[in-house]
C-alpha cells in the first residue's frame, strides 16, 4: 500500500489494514472504540506519544485558563 498524505481521509485499504474494515464501523461501539485506541497507541512511536502528550497538556492548560478567565484567550 502506498503512503497516504496525512490530510487525506483514510481509504478502504488503509481502514482494512487498521482492523476497522472498509467502513470503520467496528470502532463504533464501546469495546470497539477502546480496542481502536489501544491499537493506535501501540503503533505510535515514543516520539509520537511524547508529542501527543505535549499537545494534550497545552490543550488542558488552555481549557483551565479559559475556565478561570471566563473568556477565551488567543494563543
């Protein structure tokens, strides 16, 4: 399978490779969503996990600041 541009939606081939079938419906249940998250996390490199954690931390701090200020602040 050829590499796909990250901004493009997944193709049927890439969805099938992810274990979600061509339409992705396997992840539309509580158990399926949990399995999907675990599988995606297992495929991530340490660097990808670290970048994700940094972004999640920035987002959490931004939400925290918005809750205390009462208004959204620009980044």
